[in-house]
């Protein structure tokens, strides 16, 4: 394919947040990739935080970790899944990260004595980062999602960056606005006025939307499409209907029904006359729609508190990884979210979990709800319910086994009780001074690390490989002083670091339990729509066999 000048698509949100900018950006990137263009994606978070690692998960959702260790927004996970690629810290920026770099350059006299101002220097730094991401990926198309909603003060510098790029490259920059059209229950009619106001707010910063993605409970009719076109200054064909659907993986297919890929090629003067190749996507969606047999899985976590609502986004990669493996296995995942604090306080009985085909305990930090999780793990082990522990879920598996099988009743983690005598889970020795100095940013093990797998183990059989590379985000490890004792009691450390010092996977032999396995890493970060993760697939297989009704 003839090399095109890099094109940039900015995706912005109108009316309210949480209506699907991330999935829109991911789907748009997937469509452009499916038309033969080398495509990458960038997420801009309008927070002063330098990265997402310090953000509260119950407010912001999952912290996604890239292979290079960058802690970022969960939308980066969507980009990687939809593009089936690995991204880097170049593809993620925050307000804090941008300002930090401008201040660093000013302190180093890199502005050569000039006045450094919010405008234009901050938007120029944003532009520099966007263009660098495009160069590093050798991209024909760069999709840039601006977090938040139009009209928020935090967005202005990023919208200004987009406006400046549009002025400089009028044929190479496009704006897509994702806007919500409510249907008030007492009115019974889809309302376009909020989208009109959002469009005018975007116009007020010098930007005109080229395409409007109309999110709503149902498909857009011609009358509303024409009305949006009239009052938002675009042709009706560029108003794309985006109704609620059961699976996010259907979004690219829905967009293509309105010829979104062709429209973007027209706007950006790409001159690409290929059709969008979504055969594999269509096959996946057909599979999702046809599976009938239920697979009942309990996700027992400690981050489900969000007022009166359950915020499942905090474990979004776990949920998607589980779904993808379930679809591949021909079963329909039915997920229940169980708050471990309810188990701990007795609000819910652990025996309620007997009805599930499998139990997952995902990652987390802190002490809240921990004893509830230990109860859950013990119950899953004794009742032989397939159990999959991720990061903290693996550490608690080790603690539970040490307490009830290895003769260490006081087993715990330094994170839970730093004064305890039996710290089965402890901080890495070289990080203890950082913790003492409260230098928490220097104590995490982040990014991709290799692990060697033992022959004859469940993990080795699932991966069908001797060595794997997986992504980490944790501060504590299995204490080497207890490994021999745990192994003598029957626990198998089937995955270790190349040095053999760090325990990466713990499991019980299949002769003792159908699936009782925990990983120190986060396998969910590498699950892809067309390439489900082998450990999740092995867990699903065991869960499918747990109850005859799901065989």
C-alpha cells in the first residue's frame, strides 16, 4: 500500500461521560485497520495525575498496565483488544504528564528564555506527543480519544491542540463527537437538544464535528438524524446511529452498516476504496449471539462499592477475558459480582457460592474485605469449585493454604499486618527502604516479565510453552522462607521467574482439585477477542465440567 501522510481522528464526548467514547475509538481504529491502514490509538486523560496508578478504582475503573509498565486508563485495554496489538506509554497522556514535561523543559532552559504559557505551549506539547505516537507506530491513522465531556474546563487544552492541528493540517484531521440522546421514560421520545448544545459547545472552542455518533437506547430514526444534521451543521449521512447492544464486539459491525469507514476515508481524503474486512469479527459476534448454555461465575472482589451501584468497570479486563474464553468454549457467561466485605461481615454466607460453576478473585490492594476472600478461597478449595486467583487472588490463595494445610495458622501478608510473625507474603527485600521512606512509586513491579513453567503442571498444559511473558502490577511476593513448607503440604509453584526466586503461579495438582490456580501476574491484560488467554480458557473448561448442566 502506498504510504499516506499520517491522518488524525479526534474522538470527543458530548452530553455526559460513560456513553462509549472508548469503545467508539477502539471500533473506529479497528475499522481503519480493517481497511488496510496501519492504525494506532491514544488516550488523553484530563487529570493532574501523572498516571492512573494513583486513581481510586471505584471512581475511575480499572488501572490497565502496558507491557512497558505504564499504568493507564482502562480504555487502553480496549485499544489493545480491538487492534490486537501492544501499545506503549507513548499512547497515553494526562494533564499532569503534559505539564510535568513542559515544566521540566522550562527548568532545563529548553525554551531558550522565552515566556512559557499555557497557550500555546501546553497544546504544543500535546501535539508533539500525538505526532510522536504516530511516528513510533509508523501509523497511517492515529485515533485520539479526549477523555471527559465537551464543556469541561479540563478539556480545553486538548481541544485547543486538536484545533491547532486542524488549522495546520486541514485535510488530515477529523473530529468525531460521541453524544447521548436520552429517551425520558415519561416523555417517550428521543431528544436531540442535548446533542445540539454539545455541538455548540464544541463550536465555541473553534471545532466543528465531522461525524456525530448518536448513542441511545435504540437506533436513530431518520427524523432525528435529519434534525441533528440541520442543527449541528453536518450532512445526515455523517450522523451514525449507535444503539445499545449486548456485546461491544458488535460495535464495529454496526458502524459499518452506516459506512463509517468509507465516510472517514472521504473526510481525510485517504482515497482508499477497499471494503472493511471484518470477517473474523462477524464470526465472533455470531458465536456470541448463538451460545445458549449458561456458565455461572462469581467474581468476588473488594472494589464493588460505588454508592448504591456496582461498578464492574474496576475489573473490566477480567470480565472481558472471561467472556472471550467462554464464547470460544461455546458457553454463555453469566457473571455475579460478590462483595468480599459482605462475606467478611456475615451479610452474605460463603455457602451461597456453592451454586456457581467457578469463582474468580481478581487483584486489589489494602486490607478491607481480605478475611472474606480467604473464606471464599477455602470454600472453593474444599468444595472443589474451580478457582482462579489473580495477583492478590494468588497471594490470598497462598495465605489460605498456609493457614489451613501447611500448619501456619498465623499466615498473612505484610500488606495486611506488617507486625505479624508469619509473613508468608512479603515485600521484596530491595523495596523495604522505599516503603519505609513512603516512596510508594518506586515499590511496584510493573510491566512484562518472563516466567518459566514446570512440566506436568496445569499451567504448562494450558500455555503449551516452557516460557511465557506476562504483565505485573504488585508490590508483594511469596516469601521464599515458606516455599519449601508450602510445597511439602502439596501446593505447586508451577511458574517462577528465570532466577527461581519469585513465584509466578501457584496451583494444586488436577488429582487434588479440578482447577485451583493463582497467578502473581495479570493474564487478563493479554486476552484478545480473536485470541483468548489460555489460562482463562482452561478455567472456563474446568467450570464447564463442574456441573453436568453446563457440559
